[in-house]
């Protein structure tokens, strides 16, 4: 894979951060731009929480809690414990003391009037990250999840408070119609030699990004090949509610349904070698090992994906 190519990656959540961790070793970081889901973001105890931006930042900085894939390694909960002990406030959303530093500084800068793009670039810069980390937009476009048992829930209520147990009826990207694609995102996608869609949850983590007006048709027009990596292996998700949501939406839990969800923006699809092969007219596919159990797997998947794309697209 030529190391002088520019790669743009659409991602969210822990699965996306894993592939990002492999890419950052396979390429010069300056060649990588990560465009991150912010539909999971919410205001909590007065702080602006951006889980997918933080998961990616912490992962690339070697700070992430490796067991969870989110939050800071070896973090403590003195602040949360004090909220509970002295004020009977039991926050269902676990914010560690080291993690709080990020939320305090981000909230402080946002309140000064800086955009989320500027704030994210500053935070990543101070962590000495050389890859570009960009929020999909600067507006607040919270993912709302309509559930059978509890009606409409905010994303973190659904995902954390109710542990994604409620049955999903529909997913909405509030305010997305008035969100604007930030210029750095537009430029990254226009300058990209390859656009990757990471193995994140298509319905929860990628759909919000694809809902930003103009993004889908930018991908369709892009000269760069757009290639997705399957988040489904042998009928199951590696982590999180992807398979459960597919069943609840009446879909078959298979890679083909994921490829169909992305539709005609895709030029290629990296499937897992454990899956039943499928063919869709005009879509190139390959079957690799997409189960990233350790750093070696992550780098190997990143390299194999880029080499495959290089064999037909560059
Ligand atoms: N996930 C949980 O399951 N429980 C939590 O208490 C929790 C806290 C949390 C704090 C900061 C942060 O950046 C992420 C956190 N997450 C937690 C994960 C988060 O809900 C998910 O990573 C994304 O929103 C979905 O990918």
C-alpha cells in the first residue's frame, strides 16, 4: 500500500477505534483523518460528553481503558463517589476522575464560543496526536431511539441507563437537517484517496454521520473508493447491540444486510472469512479476518484492507 495516500475514516464507538488503532500503525498518522459520530453526545451534570470522540482520542493516545474500550485506563471515581455519598446523586453514567479532565476542558472551551471542531483539534493536539480527529458536524444532532417499552430515549439512556435492552422501533437524528458539514470534513473527503467505513454499528454510529446533509452525495461523487468493513461476524456483532437492532428492525443478521444498508455509496466491502460469501451487483468484496483480538490483528486488518483496495482502485 502506497504510504503517500490520504485515508478518510468514518467511525464511531469501540469497534471503529480498534480499526483506527491498526491504521495508525500501518500508515503515517498525517495521512489519516477520522470523521467521528457525535450522535451519542449529550449534556450530563452540566458537562458536554462526546463518547465516540473521546474513545478514539484515548485509544490513539494509548490512554483508553483496554477492557471497556472507553474511559481512561486506571481511572478512579472519587468525584462520582462523593456525589453519591454527600449528595445522594447516583449518576448512572460513570465518569472517571481522569476522564472528567476532558469533559471540563471541552465544556470550558465550548462555553467560550469555540466550535466542537476547534475544541477537538485542540484536545487531540495537546495529546500529541498527529492524525486528524474531526466531529461529523458542530451542531448538536442527538441520536434519539424510539423503543417499545419506554418510548423515545436519548442515546445514552438507551445504551447505558437501560443497557440497550429496550426493543428499538425507530432511530431519529434530531436536528440533522439543519446541521452543516464542517469545511475540514468536506476537504478531507474531497482530498481522500480512500474512504473507509469502520466496523462500527451502522444504525447507531454510522447512520448519524450519513444523515448530515450533503455527506452521502459527497461520498457518491467522490473519486476515492468507499469501502466498509463488516461489523457482523458469523451472525453476531463483536460488541454492542448491532445484531439485536438488526433483528428488531426485521433484518437478517448478516453482512449482506449491512452492505445493503450502506447502499450505492459503497465500492467495496471487507467481509469476514467466517461469513457466508455474498454478491451484490457492482460491489467488490473480500473475506478477511475482521475479528480484532489484539493489536496485531488490528494492524493486519488495516494493512490487508488497504492492500486489497490498492489492488483494484489506485
Ligand atoms: N458505557 C457504559 O456502558 N456505561 C457507562 O457508564 C459509560 C460511561 C462513559 C463515560 C464516558 C465515555 O466517553 C463513554 C462512556 N460509556 C459508558 C460508553 C459510551 O456510552 C459508548 O462508548 C458510546 O456512546 C457508544 O459507542
